[in-house]
C-alpha cells in the first residue's frame, strides 16, 4: 500500500512539473513578444524622427530667412513704439514739469506767507514788549501823564451809552465806573472823568444813574501808562498796553511782501489810531457741553461772534434779560467761569471767493486739505435774507443730473430745491456725487456740505471728486461727526454763504446738504442745552424755520438782480421708510419736490432705487429739454401702471395678451433705467435710450442683454445720426423728419443686434 502512495506521488509531481513548464513557456513567449513590440515601436519612432530631422534640415534655410524677417519686423515695431513712448514721455514730463513747477511755486508762496506771518508775529511780540519796558522808565513819566490827560479830554467825544446799557441803568437805578491806571492819578483828573460820565448820564435822561454813580480807582502796572475806563459793560482803553496790543495785532497780520520788515513795523506803528479802543465785555458765568452763559455784553446781537480767552470764539444764540447763551466754536476745555469775554461787533461770517474752489474747508472756512492758507479778501455772513419775489425769475433752465430716472421723471431746474430722501444706504449720496460729476464743463460751481459724517467718508468723497476731475469746480465744506454740535449747525449756512457769492456774481451754483437730518439733531442738542422747551418729537418749535431760512436762499435771480442761480439738493434720512415723520414732512413742505429712494427697490437691484409714485418735481417739464419732454411724457404713467400690474401678476392669475405685453415692456424699461454709479449720461443719449424702449424696439431683446443693447445703440446713433446731439441739447423738440430718421437708425441697429 505504501508503494502505491509513492507511485501516485511521483505521478502528481510529474504532472505538476509539465504544467509549470508549459505555463512558464507561455509567459516567456508573451513577455518576449511585448518586448519585441516595444522595440519595433521605438524603431518606427526613430525612423519617423529621422525623417523629420531630414525634413527640418532641408527647411532650415527657409525657416531662418522667415525668422530673420519676423525679427526685423518685431524690432522695427518695437523701435517705433519706443520712439512714440519716448515722445509721449517727453510731452508728459514737460506737462508734469510745468504742473510740478506750478505746484512748487504755489507751495513756496504759501510757505513764504506762513514764515512771514510767524516772523511778523514774533517781531511784533518782541518789539511791543521792548517798547513797554522802555516806556516804563522814569524819563517817560511826563509823556505817560500827558497820555492820561489826553484820554480824559477825548473821552467827552468817545463816551456813548448803548441802548443795552441805558436799559440796564434804568432797571437798576445805578451804574458802576471803574478807572484803572498804571500810576496814581491826580484827583482833579479823576473828578473830571466823573463829571464827564455824569453829564452824559444826565443828557441821556438817566438822572437816577448820575446820582448813584459808584466810582472805584485801581492801579494796574501792566497798563504801562494811560487810562483804561470801564462804564457798565463798555471799556474805553486808552492805555499804552492797549495801544501796543493793537500794534502787535496789526503787525502780526501784515503781509508786506516788498518792503523790509522794520519798514512795515514803522508804517504800522506810525499809522496807529491814537483814539481809545472802545469795546464791550462780559464774564463767563457757566460752561457745559459746548454752551456757556455770559453776563454783561448787554448789546450783543443774535449770531454775533464773541472772543473768549485763549482765542476761542463763540456765537450768540440765546438772548436773556441779564445774560446771553453762547455756543462755543471749537475746543472749550480751557474755558472756565469768571473768564472775560469780548464783543467783536460782527455777525458770524465765512471767507468767500474764487480761492475756495477746489478746497476742503470747515464750517468756519478754515482749510482742512493741507494745501495752504486761504487768502481771500471777502467774507459773507453765514445767514442772510433770501432773495425776494421781485428779485427771482421762474425756473426754466434744466440742471442735468446725468441720471436717466431723474432727468426723465423728476427733472430739476437751475434755482430749484429738490429733496433727496430715503433710508440710510439707499444711494442718496451716490445721486448727489453723480450730479456733481455730470456738471463738468457746464460752468457750474458745486458745493458739497458734509454734515455729521465720518472723516473717512468725507475723504472718500473728496478722493472720488478728484478722480473724476470734479474738484476743479467744487468746494467741500466738512463738519464731521467728531466736531461739536454748533459746527454741524452752522455748516449748511456757511456753504450757502459761499454759494451766494457766486450766485450774486451771475454764476450758477449747485449746493448739496448731506444731510439735514443730522443738522436738525445738532440743533435739537443745542436748543435743549439752552433750555428751550421741546415740542413734537423733542424738537424745538423753530426747527421748521431752521431749514426754511436755509433752503429759501436757493433761487434763480432775475437779470436785474445778477442773473445767477443756486440749486439746492438737501438730503434727509428716514427711519424705516417713514416719509411722514416730523423732519421729513417739514422739509418736503419747503422744497419744490422730492426724490424718494426705496430700500426694497435698492435691495432688488434697481439702482438708483427711485420710487416713481412718491417722487415728484413741482417744477416739472418747465425745466426739461423739449426732446426729453417729448419722449418721456408718458413714461411716469407707464411705469406706475407696470408696477401695479407687476404686483397683481404675483398672484399667478392668467393674464391677457395686452397685460403680458405691458409687463414685458415694463421689465425692459425698468432695466433700461438702471444706471451704474459714477456713470452720468448725456441728455441726448438718455433721449435715444428712452425713445427706443418706448417705441418697442427693445421688446425683442432679452433682459440680460438690455445693457449691452443700450451701449451699442448709443454708439450706433452717434455714428449714423451725429447731428441729433446738437438738436436735443438746443432744447427744441424733434420734428417729424428727425423722429422718422431716428426710428430708422434704431430699427436698423435692432435688426442687426445679436
């Protein structure tokens, strides 16, 4: 049995060996065949490469010749481009060099003026100090006594009781006289001063005050010489110190460019007025939150500038029986109770003139752009009466904004007041900036008043205006959010004063107040601090007058009054679209119409997001080009009808063919009225685009292609109908022949549009 097992094992081994032999042979043959195929492919590729190499070798001379020609052509083109570039660079360098030289000369001039002013101020301080020390010496004692006597005699002509002082003396029945001098005065001289005052009191019918005249004399060595007399609130300064201070002020502000400094000083000192300096003073009795109360200054006027210690200025806003409320125009940290206040006798004013064009200034006219000081020679009060009815002329000249939806639906005329109203972030400022940019080349001065905005926002606005070349004819007045409420309050009035200068010179002005909501809030803050009673929605009762006296100054003047115009675009911010709130309704009732921007439209991509139903221009077609009035006459009604149908169609009802057609065309008109920011459009192009949509030429264009269709159409019409622009801009309507030609040109373009 064991032998059989061995036999069967040998047979199995033999079978396995034979199977392995045949399998291995098959694998070897297959691997050899694959290797042979690879070698064959490589040989074929080598043969093909050899053929290509032979072919390239044969074609090499021709290729070299062609490459040489191409190289020569490239070199020639490059040399020509380099020459043209060098020529343009030389021209640009020449222009830049001239511009740089002009800027350098301007900067140098400003720097010279600044250095001269600093030198004058320092020289004035040193010379007046030296003169004071010199005049204190004993050998000038006789001169000082003569100065006191001369003051006593001149007081008879200088003394004058103001209405406020007379009222105060009558109510109190007494008056106080303070006589200050650097040295003890002769009794006879003091009695002469007393009698002079009593005589004037009696002459004014103030016998009680003359009987109860209390007199005190004080020695003040800082006066150097002469007399300083105070009667009630009025100071009569005939001292040497006062004389030197006036000389120092005049020297500090002298701008003699062609004479030696010492000669300028001699001229100033020799021309000084020897008469006493008369001014009214008061005392700070309380200060808080940018508001101070001042006693005295009994004849202060509403809106008058007062000078406080440290050079700070304030504006009188509240007139009480025994004190005035003053809003402080600047940093008031150093102001304390008991400090002296001096009247200037001048209503608050700002510099005006051509020098402001292209500049950024604050609400007081001080430069903020770092381009040097303003050297204007004229000023205007920030508040002045609005032109009367006789001085005005009807608004009939268009003020193109460059925005299709506005120029077609709510046209604005020169001299009009059109409100821009809507929630925040709905494009109100964008409309204002586009309007400014569109005035380039139209001989219009633009003033942008930023009220309560971030400084970075104002800087962005200025940068945008510079990029589009609009600062060449613009002024930016900035009262940023970091400034005090009084600066925000006066900023719009300051901008209006700057605009009025040009208006009364016969120029056209566009002024934008961005925005008056913040001015109203600032005025409310000031009023509540002044303890004025609040009214509706916590605003004081005169907040309507706040905006009416500002916006009424916008007008178009008759030729006899100067012929200029000032167009106002105030901006008001609403809360949640509440157009019926207190401040919005106030301004709506003052202006000649409003452009209402809706948040839902803005968020849905319709920009500018103008609500056609709530936007209106009360001037209307009177301030619209004839061709625009001709093609856009029924546009408002069509769009209003489209909005109603679109709202109805949302319910999914079956619509008839006419309704579907109205919706179809309304979709395209709405798409056509969309416009990118900083892309104002010429009035002639607007007429063509709106005409094409109204006539149904765009009905076959897909919505996504409307913008491309419009762009191509305008280029096509300008090329095929070049005279159309002049016809439209002349203000005339298009006649039948011109309309037919325009239809033919648009139809030809539409047929070829893909």
